[in-house]
């Protein structure tokens, strides 16, 4: 079903920025938010998606790891549990 919605300019710009950063379409984001709002569903990211966002999964230049993975993991854990 197609629905047209007029968004205030600031909301449209924020949505566009988020979609570029998250590499998602506007439709995906809007449908997810509406489902959360009306269906009570909570779509949480998978552990794989979280690790990918944190930079632990992905392409590494060269054939061997750069060796800073442990430092990034420690930093992420500290950030999460900081007081």
C-alpha cells in the first residue's frame, strides 16, 4: 500500500542523514518505526550488526589483522559500562 506523508523539512533532513549513515532506505526506517509504535514490536539489532557497526567485522587491509582489535573491544566495553 502506498501512503504519502508530508514531513517538516528538519525531520526530512534528519531522516535522509540517518538513512545515508545507516545505509537503509527511508521506507525501511519509516516502516520499522511505525511497527514499533503501533504493533509494540521492538526490532533490536543482532549481535552481528552491533559488531559490524563497532568496526569489529569488515574488511582489513593486508592479509593479517592490524592488531588493534583487542584495544577496540576494550574501549567499546569501557564506553558501554562507563559511569
